[in-house]
């Protein structure tokens, strides 16, 4: 097994956080577009 150094591990964590944040953004954007919230963008 390859032992990841701290740099690689930190990069992986940042990538995971970025993907999750993007998914949440898309989810909220979809809710806004479908009219769940009565607000216009």
C-alpha cells in the first residue's frame, strides 16, 4: 500500500470538501429553481 504524505492527504480532504460543497450548492440551486422557496434568484 502506498503511504500518502501529509500533502496528498490534505489535498484529498480539500477535494472532498469542495465536491460536497458543490453538491450542496447544486441541491439548493435546484430547490430555488423548482420554486420550493418563494424567492427569485
